[in-house]
């Protein structure tokens, strides 16, 4: 009988026989698995909460981007940036009186018009019409439009930037989901936006309105102050204004996020994608300012 049983077993004996659902009481693994190998899969990675991600992007950006890769969400990060940027605009409207802002807007419009060949007579006529339409004061609707414009503009920049990240990944034959690109852009922009917004709000309360209007007297972290006559050197002033500490902070974070989101990309490839998108933005600003003849973006 023993010979018959041995003849029915596979060549490896009981070790080569794997019975589905049967477990070894010692190893906790199905019979036939190597000793020490568990049948259970490893536990899923811990899901980071919203607050953990917000704090983590400042202190542990690499770990935060890994958590974002597992569960890609971008809305909370974007909303926080949008709220703070809108708060900056609100404080600007409160701190700078309407007549002062109105005059600054007129000067900016006239500068562009002069570059296009506006005659002194046309300028005087425009001045009368501008005063007639704006001297009645600022309505609540005008203030609301100015505030709503901020998050809409930020959302547009976010979507365009994420699309360009996705295009850059495609050019290097990598796959990047749009939701991952949105998350990288939103979280990379969050730390510099928070710090810069708080910095601007504090400055606007510490300085007189004459220095705040048009953000002319505020320290913004870029090299724009080195170009005194910006209207005479539009291209140079645009480049200097975009050599910005906060932009470079966002650029490094974006490259880090892309290097984690892309499966096979090296750090240099991620830097190339993030830097290429930043360079495209700079070229667009140079083109707009060159056509207008003044620094407006």
C-alpha cells in the first residue's frame, strides 16, 4: 500500500504538492510554498490625510509626493493657494484707496497706448472719458470681479501647466496621468504661494499706500529692482522679474514631484520637463511685454 501511495505523489513529494486553501500551521503559508513565505499580500501604504499633505509638502516633499502618487488629489492644495492669493488682492483693495488705484490703472493704459502711437490730443480725450466713467466710485461688483479673477487665473495657469507637464512626459516617452500632473503643479506651487502671500500681506500693512500701489514698493524676491527704467528695457526687465526665489522654489518642487510620478524618468529628465515649462512661460511673458511695449506680466 505504501508503494502505491508513493507512486501517486509527484517527484518532489509533499513539498511539490500545493493544495489550494490548505495552510501549514507552522508557516501560515499554503503547502508547497517556500518556508517563510506568507500567503497574505503586504499591507497597503498608509493614506495621508489632507493636513498631513499640506504640512508634509513644506517639510517632507518627497514623501508627500509619494503619498500623492498613490492617491492623487490636487483640489485642496489649489484652493488653499487660491484663497491666500485672493486675500492678497483683498488687502490691496483695502489698503490702497480707489482714486490712487484708478490713477495707476490710467497710467498703465496710457503707457501701452503711447507705444502704439497715441497722440496728445487722443490722450486728452481718453483722459476725459476715463474720468467720466470712473469718478463715480468703485462699485461692489467691480471689487467682486477683481477678486474672482484671481482664482480663475490661477486655475487656468494650473491646467495649462499640468498639460505642458503631460506633453513633456510624452516627449520623453513617459506616461503621466493628467491628475498626477495637476497634483504636482498644485502641490509644487503651494509652499511659495503661502509664504509669498503672507509676506505681501504683512508688507502692505506696514507700508504706506503710495508704496503699495501697483506693488511697486514691495519686496517680491526677484531681481526686477535691478532694472530702474523697465519701460526702456522691457525684455531685460521681464527676465529679471522672473529670476525669482519663489519661482525657483516651485520649480525644484515640481521637478521632485515629476521624478516621483514618472516611473522610469531620472532626476535630470524631470528637471528638464519642469524647467522647459518655466522657460515657455518666460518666453510668453517676454512676447506679451514686447508687443505692449511695457512690463505688464
